[in-house]
C-alpha cells in the first residue's frame, strides 16, 4: 500500500539555505512561498502521455512500465495545480502549457 507524501512549503530564505542538489526539486508556489517536492514523488516527471495516474494520493501505473523507463504523470490531471510551465514532453497529444 502506498503512503502519500506531502508537499513541504518553504520561504525564499529557506530555499536559499538548501544544498544545491535539493534546489532542483523546488517549484514556485506563490510570490513568497516555494515547494520542496518530497520523495518518491519528486522523481515522477510530467508527460501529457503518462504511464501513471494519482489514485488516493499515490502514483499508480496505468500501463506497463519497462525496467529503466521514466515514471511520468500528467500534472494537469493529477491535482498538481502548483506547477505552471511550458510543456516539451514531445507526445502527440502535448498540451504545450501546464
């Protein structure tokens, strides 16, 4: 059974104190707050043609995932409304902006 992870909000000052390798997992939340993605969710990337979806707060495979294949989720459908970016996933059904 999966145990959902929770988003950790940080201030700009807290973000500045993070080690550089952790800053890769930061997303802008509001004008004064940032989000530090928590594991294992921080390793799931966006795709408009995902291989997982969120069910009860957990990423769940919706198709077979081969060994070594990237784990992806559609951020626009999975309740991750905190992210806004130009999508470059390359899928035929790419939404172009999330």
